[in-house]
């Protein structure tokens, strides 16, 4: 199947559903905690929740392993969970908000 991930060219990969509970218990809590705001959407605060609670709330979420068909290694990118790709977006949004407040504060009121 063709895979399209942020900040990298498309590639062909094989997808495997990971059902082994030991592997899920090792990966899912770390993955959820690395996702900042989306991680909180599981129904608890993942930074203070025990791994068991996170696994309970995400039992329905599939864990898919992508293996590039050409045998290459799929390395994490800046937009992957735990990467720093989110930082520039946050900076841009913050600067735009500050600029908008300054412009609006400088306008005369009617």
C-alpha cells in the first residue's frame, strides 16, 4: 500500500496490525504521552495516568506497524509523535495571536 506521512515523500509499505498485548503495553502508553493535546483526548491525563488506564481507554485503537516494502528503515520524522515538528506551528500561532491583540488594542472603539 502507498503511505503518505507528514514531512516525507510517499512510500510503499506493508502494514501489520499489532495484537500482542506485551508489545501494545510497551508502545501505546509512550505513544499517547508523546502526543501532547491529542493524548488528552483519550479520556484522562496521560502524564499522570497509569499505563493500565491508558491501555484500557485505547483498547479499541489499532496499533499498526509500517514496514517499507523496499526493506529500508522507517526513521522517525519531526512531525511524528515525540518529534519537534509541532514547535514551529505553536510559535507561529502564538506570534499571530499576539500580533492580532496588538492590532485590536490599538484600534479606536466606536
